[in-house]
C-alpha cells in the first residue's frame, strides 16, 4: 500500500492548561501514537505541532479531550494545517514569552492521594518531605513570578533539582515528568522551628514536624508557614489554648476554622452532606461551614461562640498532611495575622508581628509571591455559597472570555476588597484582601495590583471605582487614573452587586425583566443616602431602582455598623425608645437622641435592620466582628424547629417596605411571649415573603439576589422553597461571594453591559 502523506498540524489549546501537567500528558499521547512534533506553553495556553495525517491528528485531539489531566480545564481547541515542518521526534520545548499572555492563572491545588502515600512510605525518597508535589497538586498561583508557567518563572527556581528529581523530571513514564514544582528532601525546601524570641529549637527535617505536633499537644500556639501563608495553630480541644489565642490575636468572638486529619473524623463529628464531603476532599480543600453533631469533641463554644456550626477543612499541603498525621486530632488553624491585617507570608514579618501571638513559629524558605487566606464555603441544600474566595478558587474565571479591546481595572469596594483586572481576553478577579482601612491590607492590595500589571505587562486604559469617593479603593483608583491618564468611571455600589450576579449567570442578553434584590450593610446611593435594602429591575441594558426599604436615620457614621443598639435606637418610635435606655449611659442617651433630632442622613440598610433585631432580642448590642449580629440571628432562627412562621407584614400594603412596622411587630411578639427562636425565624420569613410579593406584583419570573445579607442560609433556604412554589427562577452568587468581594467583578460587568 502507498504510504500516507504526513502533514504538519498546529494545535492551540486554551484554558487551565499550564501548571497542570498538560505538556507531559501531550508528550505521552504523542509517543503512544508514534507522532513527531513538539509541545510548549505559550502566551495563550499550550501550543502543539505534529507531523500527521488528518485522521491521526483528529484521533490525537480526541484523546486529549477525553483523557486530559484531572485538574485541567479546556475552554477551546483549534486545529490548523500549516506549511510542513520536519520533526525527528516529539519534544517538550522551553516556553518563550514573546507576547502579552492571555491565559487563566492556575490556582493552588491540594495535595493528591498519590503524594500522601509517598510521604508516609519509609522506602520512598520523599518520606516525610513536607513540600511534596506532582503535576496534579501543589502551589501554583502562590509561587508564580511570571508566565508561561515554567520552573524558572516560579519561586522554585532557586532550588536546583538533585539527580533523583532530575531523573523523574526527564522520565516520560514518571508522574513527575516535567513537574515544575519538583523537589525532595535532598534538594528542596527546608524548615526550622524557632521560639517567639527567634531562638532556634529544631532544624532537623526528620523530627521538626513531630516536635511541632508535640508543642501543639502541650497547649502551645504555633505559627506554621503553609504554602499560601502562615496559620496560627493550637489544640482544638483545649479551651485555655483557644482563649489565649483569642486574647493575643485580638479576636474575641469571630469563629475559628478547625483542621482535621481525615474526612472520616469530620464525618464522625459533624452532620455533613454529599456536597460538603465532595468539596472538603476536592482539589480546592476549602474551609466548609458544617452543622455540629452531638458527638463533637472540639471546644465548640470557644471556637465558634453561640453558633451551632463549625468551619472545618482538610490538609491542603504535604506539610499540613504530615502534621495532622502525627497529631491525629483536630486543631484550630486560623490566618497568621493580627485581627484586621492580611495573612503573613514572610519569615521576618511573621517573627516580628506574631511574636506576641505565637509561642513558636515553624518557618520555611519558600518565597510566596501571592499570599492567600483559605477559601470559605457553605451549602444550603445543593446551593453553594462562597463566603470567601481565595486559595484554590482565585483568581481566574474560566467561564468568561471577553472581547474588550482596552485594559480595564475595577477597584472594587472598601470592605472585603478585591480587584478585577482585564488585560487581555481573560477576567482575573483577585483573592480576598479585607478591609482597606487597615494600612497593611491596603499595601497588600496595592502591591498585588502592581504585580498584576507587571505579570501581564499592561498599560492601564480604564479604571472603575465605587461611587463612594472616600473608599480607599476609589481614592487609589483616582490616583492611578491621574498617573496613567486613563478613563475613570464611577459605578454605584448596589448596581455593581446586581451586575455581578447578572454576569455570573450571563443574563445581560435576557429579553425578560429581571428583579435584582440587593441587601447589605452600606453603600452610597444615587440620592446621596446610604442604600442597603434595594430592589432593582434590569431590562434592555438598563438597571432601574424599583423600590427599597423605608429610610431610617443613619447616625454615628461607621459606629452604627459596629453597635446594633444604634440601629435599634434609630428604628424605634420615640415613645418606644425608653424601653432600651438601659443599653446606653446617660451621656450616650442624651447625645444620641440629640443627634436623632437633627439628623438628615438616611439609610435603607437591611444589614442594619438585622442589627436592630439582634439588639431588640438582646442577642448583642455591640459587634466584635463584621456581621456578627446577622450571624447570631441566623443561628437562632436555625434552632426554631417548627414550621409555623409569622409574616410580620401580612395584610399590610406598601410601596416601600415599612421598616419600622417590622420592628413594631417584633416588639408586639416579645410582649406576646413568642420565643426568640420563633421571632428570628419569622423575621427572616417576612423578608423572604417581601421578595415574593414584589416579584408577583411586578410579574417578574427571575429573581437575582446579592449583597452580604444573602449569605444567610436560612433566608436562602426559605427563598428557594418559595420561588419553587411561585414558579420563579431564584439565583444567588455561587462562583463569587455575595458580599463586597463581588463588587469589582460587578463593576466590570456593569461597565461592559449597562447603559445607566
């Protein structure tokens, strides 16, 4: 038979295809099919050339689609016949970055089961090596200096592979073939245990983890440098150790996360769903908020005061896996920082800042480029709610590819800050930073923006800011716009929230009218009042404000968000205020009542309404952390086991939601000796009914909800059932957090799709 003519085909694969073992995978497929050619990373993803006939090229491509690496995600593939190039074999070529990159940034991946087996095997040369990784797992985003993703572009570039590692790296049959993070005990990252004075305790790599575990058993607090930053760790069953950690970290009540050695131990102590189990054991390995059970062994009241849920997680790295394998008990593992500051990633900074928090510190010599907190999620039935989007989830969106011709930087909000950057055809929404009032958080936020500009070698052309000019994000956005002479666009806070969820579900081209329900704590409105209980409509590229919660007095500026008693004072009729006078000193009472008599600044905030209800029910008068009152009301409502709720607005017609009537009805319920659990559940039920009433009145089928209030699982559960009964489409943020973390993404989508 005549021999088939071999042509040269160029294949380009886009998506999450760098840092996931894609090139060695392609190499092995090509070898199996006896193809000559090459594979390399480029500015758009993975570039392949093969000498082949058309039939074999198609089979090669189909095999790639079906058998692609488990942590990879392909968004597009192109196959093109080109002028013939002669290849003698198939090779992985060194990547060349000659153009601006346009690829997703690969997130960090949790340690895989194969690497877990290796670090516990005494006959393996990675036995007890705390930074074991392979092509399927380990840090990626955290250690990236630039792209394409090759070893010389990462923090591992300073660690020269030993002969054993180099042999694995060069061997097509090995799972570490071309693994860019390859290292072992002989050539890799090292640790040292020191006390809080900086004195060396142990640097023996074989025993340092065992000694760290023993210190935790003894009740000590140890700062452990993980691959994404430091964690403050202590025994989760030791109440006194947890109390000391709270005092030193200046975090009196905010819940801590708990790290467990195994999923089996979590299942023994908590009532977890299939969704929760799958997420805990996924490559993200986030913190997942789960319900406590009767068999819980941790000091739950010290870990999450007054809340019957716990944030739990499994080890995300070989280091944490080895530590937990030695301990075989749960430990508190919270961000290594002082309250309000960003997670620490540098040894010297940790030693200086944490010396009065930790008794000991376990350092390592890995240089972390992008420090990140652990991501936090929870589930309401099958609905995923992101509470914090960070390690393992940030920064890319694979679902979106855009055609924006100019670079856009969206600065986001002031609290729970993120930024969104569009330097190419990809959308990059950064990890969570925190409150920009903190100097350290602001500096981390600025540095990361600069790092992104450098990473993508991009000139800023458009900057988007919040309409509140005094947000630090807006101030910095103004400075950048002046420095780079760019277009500057301000976008109203709650419209950005609405645009975030329209963007998540690609609803901008929908022909039907969509109801946007945006409830949060604060945001400057178009009328210069403080919005936070908003109903919008979206249609034909236009967002209009439909209605809102009735305004009430906004007093004492930011102090109002920290003291629920102030929201209650503002919402009570003058005749009812005397019932809460005991919550204030005589001086405070006089001052605040005088302020109320002259106040002109108003708010529609549902977040502050939650605060008022919490104070009215004597749950809390002062928040020790953001949204504490709302979380406590949610917990109280969850304790109500009956199905009879009271609609506090039944029979009342309204154009704007009558905020003060809700408070009045709750007062009446207290007088009628309703339980606090029933009142809390009925309050949330009333809020859900309000949404359905407005949707029915406006004959709107699709309801899109965003804002921090929609992290309330009881509200989400009630709305889901009501929407089903009313034949409505109910949508919440599921890729992004509903809180202000989504503002930067919403600013971008609003700018791209909305007219007003």
